[in-house]
């Protein structure tokens, strides 16, 4: 395991003060690779936090380019980035933010044929997508490879998150069954993906530090309009074709 350099000891000092964290745990985070699928609203906010906290390697996967309508919520894309590939826009800024983190940009559409090549070395996956066919693809991959999956989704002021620990908890196919009908362009306020992404990254941190209780098999639903949170247990389906 790589040791921390002097700059990292200073950079991460405040979080290493937490009971149960310390330099050894921080070195563990440095050794981990996190795959983030989607560099939009959820992805941008999640990537900021993953990079700040010091995960050593981040693999970003997205096939799209930056559009003006993205800029109300996708905080790592700026006006100068219009028409650029999203993975290049975000990776450039993350490398400037924390030079200790290895950031890998993959502009590609994930398919059964390439997902193992792209994400096979990831120690955890963050679902920052906006469509269910792709979500269920990475869910299937995560379950088959026993990789923890941290799911988030948003609509308007609302959001939801759940942690999938293959072999222990329900998976996304248990939760959603067949892919819901595609909604097309849907409403979203930038604060919703920011909050849900923070929850996703909090779950990743807890998973690798062993601190706290996780949303393992529990769906957290957030309603920003009323500022209410609801937690609901999600059981594994005995007839689930994935897990």
C-alpha cells in the first residue's frame, strides 16, 4: 500500500482526526479505484468529493459532450467547456484540484462487450446515470464481479440513494424490476444531484473506512420541497434474475 506523502498528511489532516480514520485508513483510500459512470449532475458533484477526500484513482465514464442546458446542475462544466467531451472537462479540473489523485477519462458508451475492460479494476462503482437500461447494466456487472454499487437518482427537487453490496443486499433489479419507461427530458434543480451525490460519496467513504452505518439494502428518499427524508428497507427478491 502506498504511504502518504507530506502534502497528503497536511491536506487530509482534518478528516484523519476522526476516530477510526487516521493515516492508515487514509492510505487505504489512496489505494482504492472508484468508477464513476456519468459525468452529469450527480457525477460532477460526486467527483468533486471523491477527489477532495483522496481516493487514489478515479475512472470517469461518459459518452456525451457539454451542452448549455447542463450548466444549471453539472458544476464541473463551465461555459468554456461547451461541446467538449464531459470526461475531458471534468478530468482537467479534478487534476488541477488534487494532483495526488490519478484521474482516468473514458469517453465511451458502456456495453456488455466493454464494461469489464473499462471498469474491471474498480473497487467500487458510483451510478451517476440518468437512464435505467445503463443503470441495470452496471448493476448486473457489479453483482457478477462482487463490486459495491452506490446508486443515486434525481427528479426535480427529489432524490434517492441506495447502497448495493452484492451477495448481502438487494440489487437495483430487485428494487426496480424491469426498466421503467423512459421519461425523456425530466426536470431537475441543481441542489438535488449535489445532495444525493454527497450521500453516495458518504456511503463510499463509510464502506472503505468502516465508520458508521451504511444504507445497505435501504432506500433513502429525499424531498427537497418539504425537506423530508424517508428510509425504506428493500429486500432481495427470490426471483431476481441478477442477484
